C-alpha cells in the first residue's frame, strides 16, 4: 500500500513558516513533534525517541510496515538529505525531482532520484519495498499522489497546536477530490493518531 503519516497542527500544517535546512521545522514547527519526547518508551526504530506507550506502539507498527520511502526535492533539501541515512534508516529512499543534486551524501542503501514523475517513483518504490508499504513524505508528494489516485492510507498525528502559517498538508486540492473513511483513532498524550483509508 501507499501510505503517509505526518504530524499535523489543528489548522493543517506539517511545518511552520520559513522552513529551511537550518530550521527544518520552520517557526514553531518543533511543537508538532513534542510527542516524540514526552514519555519513557523508546522507539524500536529511533531509540532516541521516548514516547508514551500508546504512541510508541502505534508509531513502531507504522514504521515497521515500510519497505520504501518517497519524498520530494524540497523536503530532501530542507532535511539536508538526512545526512545520507534517509528518514527511515536502512529503507530505500526515492526523491522526486526535476534535477539530480550535484552532490549526494553516501548512504546504504543509496538514494534514488526519479526525474520522470511521481507515478514512476511509486512504481520503483513498490518494487524496492518487496511487498511492504511505501511511505510518502512531504506535502507536495502527498498532494500529487492524492490527485493521481495513488494514496491508500493517510495517517495524521494530530497535535493540538495552531501554527497559523507554514507548509499545509492538504493545500491546493479541489473540493471533493479526496474522500476518506476513518479506520482507527488512537488517543495518546499530546497527540491523537488518526488513520484514514482513501476511498476516492
């Protein structure tokens, strides 16, 4: 399946204003990720994350299903290429871009840059995932996949903050272009994990 799981403010932002490699979460965006450090249960994938027991269980189940990740060039640049480790260490990363960067940090597995569109990136990522899920990162990629009918599952880690401006997750979509069916709600300290199936 093609999935995404992103921390989102009540007003729909996944990063604050003026995000850049020096401040990748933008102004106030760090508030969206406090739930990664507000407990005493470490993640199996990121031991430095210490979440509530409910969040750790949900997060690790989600992360454990991913066999590949797709992101856009803007997210790649703002994240400073994750230092070559990728957003999920050891999982193949596919970057949708018009131009391949001149320098790319070494990593294992190495990054793959896809210059012929998100549909092609999905094809490549599905093959690399070998039966596991493909995860999407970044608002633009999520929006492109929704428009193309490629997104199956949308998970929002809803954080009770208002950012006011920044990077909006579901910006620019036409009215009625995506219908969702709620599959699961997990209430945890500082965050509510909402999982939707995209039905159209």
